[in-house]
């Protein structure tokens, strides 16, 4: 596709931002490199001859307005999103352009839905938070599994990561989230988010992932952004997420290194399986996605969203999660170069175990 449209990338020099810039170029968009660090912007621009770069700060609304001038849309890749999401959304609303971000922070995404739903609708501007591996992909998979169901009893999203070498941005965002909830844990149960103090370790269980991953021990209650995106538009009172224990240990260890590229695309060796089960009474529906590198996959997720918004391929307007604003099965099919998707499978089961 040769659209030639300019798309601003805030935090373009970050780990995920670089993937987004490359994906935009491959799809015929013109990335506009935006960020807070002039030196890092200049270095990135040097590796992408011909691309413009603009310095902007979330503390300076006028600089954000100047940075977004002439852009058709903006993708926010700069965390922690507790600090950046609201100012960049404000700038997008002032400029009248669509906003997409890759936020995985539960609290930041909740803030976005709380404070901008009415304003985005009134402005007629698309705002899509969590358009990334956590929050976006899970929401698309759950929505696909729902199919013709208008409600379900529970949704389970199990993340089977071969390893997890976190970026500096992931670690910083995690710190902010823990501070915001004062060390409490969060879960989505009974149709609402609950924060609770629990000094005990998270419970574990064995999860039978499809091949090639197979049975793995997962942490139950390892809560991710899906507990915000999924309930924002689907009637499911229980949304639970799980993480393989090995990956969780990688994330928690201070000695785990950052991701290292192993191919020409810059992806790490990390592989993932996202196993989604939705239950209604005694019927389960299951959808599974496989791929490589949770950070790299966030780029086609975000850029596909931008492409569909600018092309008018949306199902609603204003602020919405991925599964609500897009045709979820069609969106996932469009990601076939990046994700291997197993067809939805329905089975009978009295309860989840």
C-alpha cells in the first residue's frame, strides 16, 4: 500500500517505537519521528534518511501541537503511559486526528476509558488504547471467540511466553503501576475491577497449551490489560489472565537482560502462544495465536489499526478497544504474516478447570 500519509510516532526511538516506524514505512506511510530526547531522535533520523523529526514534551502542550501538525494520525509508544497517554490524547483531540497507543498499564488504560470516552465521541476522533500484545491482541482473540454470543460467563487468557526479556520501558511502566496501586493486586471479577492486598504468592496451575508449547505451569492472577479492554465492550463478568511461571520469573529477576535481536527484522528469539477460552454455561470456545517477540508484534497491531481507521474500516467511532472498533476475525486474518492463528474450536464442558 502506498498511502503517503504522515503518521506521527511519539517515542519513536524506543524499542517498540522503532518497530512501529519500520512497519509504517513498509506499508507506505511516512513516519514522523517525535519524542522528548533530541539526541536520540537525531540518531534515529540518521538511520531513516528523509524522515522528519520533532522534539515534543508531554509537559508542553504547544510542543505536542506543533509535533502533530500535518500528521494524519499519531501512535504513542512512549511509556510510562500514566504520564504520556492523557497529554498526547489531548493533543490528538485538539488536532482532530486519530490516536493509537501500545499501553499495557492497567491503570493508564483505565484512565483513558474513564476520562476520554465522552470527549472522543463528541469530537468524532478515534482513540484506541492498548493496541499491542497485551490488551489489544487478547481483546481481538476474546471477541473472535465470542462470535455470535452476546454474553459469556468467563474469559481466560493464558500467555505462554518462552521467556521474557523486558525492555526498560516495560520495567518503568511496571514500577509506576505498582506504585499507583500501592502494591495491591488487581483482578476483574463480578463485573468489576477489584484491588486487594495479598501477601501470599500467586497461585499456580498447569495449563495445557496447544503444541508446540504443551503443558506449562502458569501463574493464576497475573493480571494484564485485558481486564480493561475486554469488559469495556463485552458482557463477561469474569476475565482472568495467566502467565507462564518461567516468563514471570524472567520479568521479576534484576539480572534478566534486555531483548536481543536474532533476525533481520530485529526480533528476539522469544516465542509466544496466547490461548483464549471463553465459557458460556457448559460450552467453551477456544482461539489460539502463536508468534515471535511480544514487542515486535505490537507494531503490526498498532499500524494495522491506523491503516483501518484512516481507511474508514471501523465499526464504531470515538474511544474503543480493538475488539469493539474493528472486525476482530478480519483484523486477525490481516496479521497472518506475523501470527499463526488456530481456528475457533467449540467444546462442551461443565466448568473451567
